[in-house]
């Protein structure tokens, strides 16, 4: 099987001056890698005919994917360059004309001349309709391979990609048989995971790869198997997945497309249980994470953000002497927070966090990054002390995720 | 003044397979643009000698900035390629040897042979010390201009950039005199802003540019003036800034490096006032935004996340019949939320949000995206109805930011 090489080209002055990050190229690279292509180059140039033209001319790869530079405000520089390169003739494209006519009727706006230029498309390309925008994509076949030009607006590009580009790529190219499997871990660093898996990794079959994908407080392990034609990928991966569970299973919280918030939601729903939160240093971020899941109102009752000591005392009924004697960042305080919020909000479980996020407020005894987390149910209270980083935002995110993991573990042991 | 052209080259297999986004190139592009350079190309290639070498060889620009591909795990491919290209000899660099020796002593780890290779550096480059990591940067002068190679870890790269690269660039190149001024707006879309400023923009002096930088719910307006040598930039910009205030002043909430959370913090501190929040559909995100500001404990008392109706009734003392008759998403409910949380948490002001974030829960009367926000002080209550989008995460973010803007406006009119 021949390696299929790709260049990804992003077009836009606003990328070059650092005004926006080009997220399209990464998104496409990830998609193409999953399909079995090899990206050998990513390139960004401005809205400039010469730069675009030489990028297309110099391309040595089987596939060139272009994003951006379409649309009436870009003065159609990209389209004109493609027309020139492929010696196309611009002709009215009826479906695009109909789509844009409807589009302007719906908007209640005039179908102006500038927008009408978008209905003229090269006669020797396959037009890729854009249901969510005005600039369609274009697919050109030529001796060297394929050039695909897509609009730069991410959701327009992604929609065209999924509905048309992927099926067309599968038709045009003979792709390897690739299978991915992702395990999500929490509570262990990338380095520590790699150390535990060093021998295991050495013994992986040569067509299986392992990637560590860290994201604040969690690390995803992605296994990839590439084979020429057989369909036994799942069969090969299954025992490898099982051995990963036996080696680092205590850190794994999910597989595939998931998150700690989603897993918690599933567990709470399966128990028909509810949760309430009491947050100090995380300031509402745990509530924010839990409610990022659609349908979370079925298990998240709410919470109390007890940022000041007075709120801890008045709204969470924590005895004043506990805060005075033990401090707001203490095992006693966090236990009261978790238990009292559970009772006050009439919930099955309570989850609490209190800590020193920084950069102010650290002491020798309780330096910045000292955080207490607690889980409370009718039967038990579980507390844990964390020693995190000197960085405020990192501490807020890490405490939130690690508190959610404490909740998850206790939901499993329920 | 000659235009100074730049290529930014990022090196890393993990970027090409879409595992990570290259944020370094955007960061550097923004910095270089502010200094007066013109970025003509951004490029990403893998950890591959040939690809790196031809990227350097093909560079036609005055300046080539390279990030990534350093460090012992990259097998020093980038360094070797540079050594080869510049016909360097690798010699021990004493300050780097001392730095790394201390580094490993502090870590309590052995200074292994692999790490020792990092102390060998080209004899014909200027070494750029890396205080926060193990791989130093390198600066090469040659006939075509300058090549700078920097480590890929963002905070290491940024630290080297600010302490050494910027001063060296200013020494090496004759840069134009550039001045930027940023105004932050809220509550108006990029398109609507552009419409209000269309005539104003036409009359801008030719050496002044205006950029619209949108970010969920806010749009930054950045004015840039480029001049050859005079120092009157501030003088030219001042009346332009003033005219912007007269045209769209009601939407401007700050200048320079700021955020709505920071501006609110300043206003509350200046009044020695405190704030409490009652959040339904935003689920704690407003608390999270307010507490992202260091020192926010001086004015943020806390809040109640009343996600369920029972919590609205039990913890926020909203009359059950109000929720039954008017609904949880109503002007009456949001008014009670703001006023009651203010009183319960003994705060100067109360801020509340309740709405239908979606994707479930919309009705004909209250479709997804219907959100009520309220501000409460001892003297008054101000409510506002928002009609947002069909997207849950967008609705959460927009409601949060627009609620904070309601607070800000009322703090100013205080």
C-alpha cells in the first residue's frame, strides 16, 4: 500500500498577523490521520494570488487541502487562482444559485452583485455544496492527484468535510484499514503513565502505535492499528486494551468520546441519584463543568459558592469556631461543606472544594496549591488533600477535575 | 523603510497528525506584527531532517523563526540540521552545562548522557539561554538574514522571546515606529460595529489600520499606526480614539489589556462593594469568571447555583407560586433570585441568570436561548431579556458575559 501524502494549506491574512489561530488545519490533520493519510506539510499564506499560486504549483503530494480565502470579502482570490491553475472556465452553477437565492430571501436582504459572483464556479471541478454558508467548496482532479478547496468558517468546512469530502476521498484513494481506541485516564501524569507502560510499549506489534494526549488533569491513551486489508483490527486491539486495564486500570475512567462530566452524569442517572456542590477556591467551575452536559438538570440540583468565610458560616452552616480554629482550608471545613450542602440541597451526594488557588493567600503551613476536596453521602465522608501548582488558573482547573474524580470513584464504589 | 519579511516554521510530528494545535506560530506572528515585521508564510513540518533542511534552504525572507524539534526526545534533529546548514562545529557551552547541572541536582535526578548532548551547541550561533527548560535557543546570522531556533514548549519559548529575542531583533533590524491601541466592546456584534464605523473607517489616515477581534460576546477594536520615524503616533491616535468613543462609546468597557471580569473587579473595589450571584442556566460559570481574577475574594462573597426549582425555592426563598405561575425562566423569578441572593449573602449587589440553555427544554413561548438576567441593589432592580442561540455552550458563555455587562453598567451608573 502506497503512503498517501497530504499538504494542508490555510489562506488568510488574519492568520499571518496573529489575529486568529488556524484551527482548521489541526482538525483536518486529525481527520486525515484517522483515515490513513500522512500529512507531510502544513502551510499558511496570505490572501495573495502569487503566494497561493506557488503553494499549489509547488505541491508534490497526492492531496492538497485548502481552507479559507473563499467568500465575497476575500475578492475571490483563491477561486481565481484555482481557475487559472486548472485552466477552468467560470460558469453559473444552478444549485448554488438556487441555494443563495433562498438564502437571501430568508435573510430578507438583497442578493447583491458581489454575492452573485459566488454562483460562478469552475466548469472542471466537482462543486461541494455549503448548506450553512454562501461559498461552496471545490474538488479538482488532476495528474498529480487531488486539490480540495473549502471555506474557512470551521462549521461550514466541517459540514462539507463530513458529508462529501470523506466519502469522495474513500472512493478516490485506496486507504489502509485503520482502527483507533481511546482510553481516558485521570489522576496520573503523562510521564508517570509512560513509565508504567514502558515495557508494555516495547512489546507492541509494529503496526500498533500508542499516543499520550494530555489535557489538564487527564491523559488520553490512543491506540492506533494500521493494516493493509484485513478486518481483524478489533481482534488485535482487544487484548491490548485489556492489558492496559490490568496495568493502569485504576486511572481509566472511560473509553471513546467521553469526559469526566459525562461519565459522572451516566453514573448518577443509573443510580437515580442527585448531586450538590459547595465550592470555595473553584468559584463555580465544578458547577460549570457538570452543567456543560446537556440533561444535567436531571441529577445536578445546584450548589453554593462559599467564597467568603461569612458565606461558609451563614449559608453552609459551618460552625464559626471550625473556621477560626482549623481554617477555611482544612479537612474539617471541607467535610462540613460537603455534608451540609448535601443536606441543604436535599441531594444524594455532596461534593466540596476549598483551597488556596493563589497567587495570594499562601502561608508556610498552607502554601499556594493546598486544596482539600470531600465527598459526602448519607453513609460516609471521604476527604483528600491535594498539593497542586503555583498557578491560579491551573489550580482551579485541576482541583475541579480531581474533585469530580473523587465523586466518580465514590459513585463506582457505591 | 524596507518591508521585513518573516517565515515562521513549526516542527513536530504531533502537530502534523493533528494531536496538538500549534499555538506558538500565532503567538509569534502577533508579536512580530506588533514590532512591524510582515509574516509572509507559516509552515509546519515533521521531525524530519530533509523536510527541515529544505524549509531552511528555501527560505527567501529576512527572518526565519523556528519553534520545536529541540530537546533530547526529538533526537536533536533540528539542531543537527542547523549545524549542517550553517557548517557549525558542536562545542560544549559552559553556561548551559552549569544550568543543566543545577537543574538535575534540583530534580534529584541523574544528569544522563542523553541530556548532556544538550550542552553541545553550534560554535557560530548566539546561544539563547532557557531559564525554564533544558533546550536553549539559537540565533544564527547569515547572508540572507537571521534564523532563530526556539524550543516548542510555549512558556519556555515566550520567556526566551521576551528577554532576548525582542531586544536582539530591535538591534539587528531597522523597525518602523508602530503603536497599537485596543478598545474592548461588549453587547454589539462585529457586523453591527463595522456598520456603525463604515464611514469613519473610510476616512482613516492611510497609515492607520483598524482590526475587529471578536471573542464570544465581546469585540476588541485594535487601532494600529505605522510611521517611519516620528514619535507622534500617540498624538495621531488620540483624536481617533476619542471619535470612536463618540460613535460607539456605549459599548466600550475598557482599553488595553483587560477583560469584563477585571473591569468589574476594579469598579467594585473602588466602591468597597461586594457582589453575590444566583445562577441557573449558567451553572456556576459567572462565579468561575469572577473568581478567575486574582484578589476577587475582596469583592465576591459567593453565590447560589439554583439549578433545580427546589433549590430556587428552598435556598433562594423564591415563592413556589411565582415559579409555578410565571415559570423558572421569567422576569419575576430572576428578580427574586438577584434580590434574595444579595440579601442572603449580605452583599451590596446581586446578579442573577435563568434561562433555557438547550438543547432540551425549549417551548414555543420560551424557545432555547431565552434568558433573563437581573441586577439588584438596595435601591433598584434591573432586568433584561436575552434571545440567544440554539447552542448550549454558546448560550452559557454569552449569558455569563452579558450578565456581567449588566452588572458593569449598573456599577457605572451607581
